[in-house]
C-alpha cells in the first residue's frame, strides 16, 4: 500500500510544459450587470475550460488558435455560445432560465449525466437548494429527499438510509466524501455529519436509493450517498458563516434554555492559471438532546421488549435509558433455608440501581471540522489534488450500547490525479476513538467498584428477609432492602462519583473498565477510465484495492494478539448504447469483488431508458447488490450486559468462544428453545432488485418522478441469540437468514415552479418487508408511509432580496429493533422554516430559522433522544 501511495505521490512531481499560444479573458454577468461567479466556460468540443471568480471574471490560457466557440453555462441561466475571433476583453450577458432546470448528476452512471436521462432513481441537492434549506446543516437536509429515513443518535450523529433497514450507522448505504468511503473502519458507522466538508464547502449531495453495488462496491445494498465539496478553481473567495441558536426552550429536558453555536469559515483562491487552494473550519457546540426513556425493559439477549413496571414497582427494573441496572440476580437461592417456606415464589429477580443518561454522559456536544486542499493543473485537462478532512469532538452513538464518543478523532486524506475521462486516487481513513466509552458496560462496573454485587446483594437479602418476616408488604420490603444496599451510593456529580467514574472510563473494557480503544485504519487505491472515443458504445471501467487494519486491543474485536488485516479487491465496467434515434438507451454493468474472508461476488446491473417524449422517460432496471459483513460483524467480541456477549459470524470465532463440548440453544420470542446452535458458513448478503420508474418535465415547470420496486435478499445478515446453560451465558451471534427476505416499495415526487419564483414540492413514499423468519432480527426499522411538503422562494420583493423556505415532514409509526433494544416509535411530524435577506450586493445574507419549530418532541429510533425545537439566527459574509 505504501508503494501505491508513493507512486500516486510521484504524479504530483510531473509538470508538463504547456506552451501558451493564446489567452481569452472576460467577464460574465446577468442582464442587470450583476457578476455571475462559478460560471463554467469551456472551449466547445474540447475538455479545456475554467470557471469565473467572484467578480464573474475568467481567463482561458493555452488556446492553440482562433477562432474558437465558448460554451458558457451557469445554474439558473440559459446556456450561451460565444464565438471568439480575437483576444480582446469579453463582456457576456446570460439570460435567466425560466422554469425548473433539471441538474446534471454523477451517481447514476459514474459519469456526468442529465438527471432526466438517469436509468435509475436518483435525488440531488445542489448549492442553491442547500443554501436555502431551513435544516441546520446540509447533512440534515438529506432527510427531506424522497425515500430517505433518518436515525438520530445525538445532535451531531445522524444516519440516513433508504428503502428500509435503517438504524444508527447503517451498513447498507455507502457514503462517499469526494470519492472516499467515510465509514469508520473499526466503529463501522458512516461519519458524514461529523467528518466531512464544512457547511460552506459542500457543493452538492447526490442520493442513489436502492441497489448500487455494481458501480460503488460493497455496502451499497440500499443506496449510495455522494457528498461533493467545492473545487477551489470554481468557488473562490473568503466566506464566513456565524450561526447562533437556542434549544430546550420549554426546559423539558434541562433546567435552562440552552444555546447552540455553529461557526464556519472557508477561504479559496486561485494563484496564476494553474494553482488553487482552499481551507475550511467549522465548529459546533450545543447541549445535546437527552435520551430519557425510563420504560421497563425485559431483556433476554436481543429478543427483549418493553414491559410493565418501574423502579418503584418492579425490583428487577431495567430502564431503557438507565444504565447499570442491567446487572440482575435471582436472590431466592440466597435466602436462608429456614426461611424459604416464607417465599413461595419460584424466583425473585433483583437488579442493581442504575443511573440516568444525564448522570453519566457529558451533555455538551462538540464538533470541530478542518478541511483543506491543494489543486494543480498539470495540463489544461489534467488536475492533481491533495486534500484532507479531519473531525474531532464529543458525540453519542446508539449501537449495541449508548456509546459516549469523547475526543474521537477521524481523518481522511487523499491524493488524486483527474482528467475529464479518467482518475486515479489513493486515500486513507485514520480512526482514533479517544476517550470513548460504553455507557452500560462502564456503569455496571462502576456499581461493582463502589460496592461489589456480592456485598450489595448480601445486604439486600438480609434486609428483605427481615422486612418480610416483620410483616412488611413485599413491595415495601424491596424498597427497604434497596435503600439498605444502596447506602453509600455515590450521587451523580459528587466528588466520590467523579473519582470512581473518571477512573473506570480511562480503563479499557478488556481490563475491567468502559474505555474502548480503537485505532483502526483503512487504505484504498482506485482508478477509473471512460472510453469516450469509442463510437459504437459508451464504456466506463475501474478497479480498486482496499485494506482494513483493525486495532482495538481487545476492546471491540478479538485482536488481543495484535492488529488484524482484511483486504478486498474489486473491478467494474459499464457499457451504454443508444438505439432507435436515441429513443432507447440500454446499459449493462458488472462488478466483481473478493474479500479475503469470503468467496468472490459478482454483481450485474441492466437498465433501459425509453424516451416517450421530449424530457419524458420511462426507466426499467434490474440491479443486484451485495455486502461483505462489516469488520464488526466478522470479528466483534464485546460484552454488553450481564453474561451477554456479541460475537462475530466467522466460524472460527464461534468455535473459540463457545465452550467446547457444550451446547447452546436458540432463543426465540424471549424463550429458550430446544434447538441447538449449529455453526454454518457465514456468507455475504446479496440483493436482487427490479425497479420501474418514470421521470418527466412538463412545460419546464413540473418535474415528476415516480418509482416502484421489488427486492429479494438472500443470506440476509442479522443476529440470533443462543443460551449456553452451563455458563448461563447468552451469545448474540451474527448469522445469515435461511429464508429469503422480500421488500417492496414505491414513491412519487413533484416539484412545481409557481409564479414569481415560488417553488412547491412534495414527495410520498412507502416501504414494506415480508418473509422474515421467526426469531430473526431483521432491523428493517422503517415506517410504512412518509410524506414531505415544501414551499420556497429564493428571491422576491424589492430587488429580490428576500427569500424563505418551509419544510413539513410526517412519518408513520413503526417498530424499531436493534442490538440495544426493541420498541415502538410513534408517528410524528415536524415543521422547519427560514426567512432570509440579502444585502451588500448579495454578498451577505441574514437568516432567521428553526427546525421542529412547533417544538413537538419526537424520536426516530428506539433508546435515542427526543428531539425538540431549535431556533437560530445566522449571518453570512462572502468577502472577496
């Protein structure tokens, strides 16, 4: 890998001399003479071009001879052709485009394609949409796209997914940041809202819902999200965004109204005609939303559920967002024999006293993002770049536990050489979990530290028996017993509490504390070539090599003996051909990948696009997808409760950790069955999906997109629980389903341009799952119905300085299941809105807005926090 990176680095030392014969320069404006920055200026029939700066100026060097024709395009304006016969200064005015202008996208074919000609479903948000959204960030705005579900683990940790199987850190959706896979290699969650382009540096976000492995590789079972940052050659200048807000306005979760800060800065500049750079900084700070579900939870492996009772009524109470009360003991055997006749119950289960989330997790969430890039034009058609994205801070993640991510650090660094027809890149993801800890594990061990369970339960039993023998009711006897056993229990925030808690959160899980040590890395090299000169077919091909280096020191993986490496290699190709005078477009693509722990997988895709009228197309596709199990699904070894372990699915792990000569029995619907555990081959998950859709633009004002799909999953990856009676241990093991799991869904989206620049939008979509075998945890986690409504205007009133956007979202109730717990999620709706005003010749903008402005608290994932209203005021300055 180091040799590959060295070879890529050497590309940056190759400076090819380019004799400059002619130079064309000028300025691009609108009809009113206002400068048009970021406007594309390309020499027609070539790849040679540039972009205007913030003053609308451009300069094209290296023109071999005149005359030439320039193709000039800018979002919201009619494409203009200008014939140039001499090198004099040009002044070109563009006419506004009246109507909805469908964008050009990358995701559908891995090469730029008009969205109307995409052979599969695709969604896109460009700069104009992202800057107008009332959402608190571009990443949050993904929730408004058709087909998307969101899971909110905390203020700065959110996970989008499509077509079902949503959850924290969904492994069935690829997320790529400037072409880099941003899934953390060890922690296995995508970090697109934690380590990414800063808010001022996001150019566009593309979503490819549904199977997408054929072009984007393992993980694209249910979709691919592309987050693309701004090129410094295109977007220049200094921009500053200051956003201040308030949260918890009704003091429901905290005693005071809390603040929210979000500050961003971006600086990009072109030096000469070949060199450009950019740097970006963003800092977010807020008191996070709280997970406060105190419902009683009946826990048997992964098959638990909410049950009746509270700490006052159930001695074995286990609160969903109460930690440390997972330790439970049947005290009946410890009652002296002489008193057993007074206690006819078969068992008397008692749990230890736990702590609420507010007591053990730092309420202040912080996120610092740093990014930068250096770009160099080796020739007018070849551009080299060195870029990096770094994020650190505090957040909370819901997985098999509520993980407090303290001081987590993740960096992504890339070298790339790119032309219009090809690219080659190498990048790495460096992960450092910092001082992160597992809340349940740490708090259980905290209880053992201040008073061991042997002592605690001994005191409990003695007081309980005494109280019952003296005539106390059973409930009162339990209260007295708990009060006695809890004597000396450290109060949250006290010096005694902090001393023990701080000590344990610095000790690794493998050594009796709650800290997980993760220093895992990902290294990847890939390249792609578009054979544009072929006349008979449009062909794209590429290949990649990937290597994971897992290093958790036994706190997440079974890597106590040292680092574990996992390598993958893959290649893909796609051919596209037009027929019947361009009314029929057929394409076929295929990909092959090999992971060293699994057999190779081939995934084809076939699409057809039928042009039924101008700007009206019907699309049909058969797509396949697959995913190799994540690194945790392969190799995890983690204790998550009292004698409960999560294990990976590789057979040698099961053989090593399951007691030799002993049998474990399957748990179904919370009960131990007579079915023994039998280790089977662990396989990659695959999906076959058929989709039919229509996309059309009516009179340039109404954009319609409709789709329906059927997907079948084989070797579906989930978890099953088994009980080993001799050690009284529950194992939750990653396994493949023997049944095929089927999902179906449909969606419709409408965007309509009204009079005076008003735009209305709506989308409605539905997903369902069938054929899930009993006792199998599918984690579908998706409402049956969802609805989005939007109304916006980016320029009205005098001089079109005013703007606004309103976004309404509703989703149906559904049942949520994951490794942490299972329970119902109520239906909810939210309303986001913002109004804005531009001044200083549109170089500055004032905005007042909010999310969930009606302050109706909601959860979109079990055991996750309730999200309330956030209200903000922001000021943006674009400084030349």
